[in-house]
C-alpha cells in the first residue's frame, strides 16, 4: 500500500462513502466512530466526521475488484485493508462486504476490524505481540480496552 509515514496534522477528517447491508447505517456510524475514538483516547489525535469524499480517511464497504490495486477475495481471507497516511487514497479504508459484519461475537466484529484498520490508516504497521490490536490476525473476543501498551506506545511515537 501507499505508505506515508504519518499525517502532518492532529485533526483528521473521515467520511463513510458506502455502507454494508449487514448492519443499520447508524450502527455502522457509531461503530466507526468508536473505532476512531480508541485511537483518539490513546493519542493527541482528533477525528471529525465529514460528508465529503475529500475527507482524509474515506471509509467504504466494497467487494472484489473495487478500483484500487487490491481486489477483495470473497468471504473470509482478507477482511479489510487501509492505505497509509497521504493525499488522495491515503488513509482510505475498505471493508470486504463479502464478509458478514456484526456488532457482536458472530461473523466479523466491525468495531475490532475497523480499529485495527484505522491503525494502518494512521501509519502503524503490524505488531508481533498477540495482545496487540495491531497483531495481524483477527480475534473476536477482545476486551473493552482494545489497545495494548505497545499499541499506545506506537501511536504516541508517531504523533
Ligand atoms: C484485528 O483486525 C484485523 C485483523 C486481520 C485483518 S485481515 O485478515 O484482513 C489482514 C489485513 C490487515 O492486516 O489489515 C489480512 F492481511 F488481510 C484485518 C483486521
Ligand atoms: Zn481497496
Ligand atoms: Zn493489519
């Protein structure tokens, strides 16, 4: 992915351009907002929702080939991806809508996956610590405090 190192501002805008039919829109809105607030609480970053596709981070649910070089793969496998910080596609976060997105323990939990992806959208790489949110494999049962000490240290080393 096009990896910038970091955003050069502390107020980062996001918009939700396309939704999944797995969940009500306002549920998607609140899970996305909660996933951003995980990072906001651990850092000096602020996330502001905008209605424009010119937001820094454009969030959308898409399937298969969807206009970038990283087509999704149907159910399971890749769940989502995010571009690192930068102009244009930088920061944009795509969720594979061939997955079953949920707010609970079944399917794939949108809050957990989004929080991980937004880590990438902020410039974080994967962690080798299984306790970290930035560990590369999905685990449904995560406690409320999603971030490990390592995640908090890494976001604060960057911003
Ligand atoms: C905990 O959050 C995630 C774990 C694993 C994934 S993933 O299996 O889609 C991963 C993509 C990623 O690490 O962002 C894989 F390489 F495709 C996404 C979110
Ligand atoms: Zn994509
Ligand atoms: Zn990842």
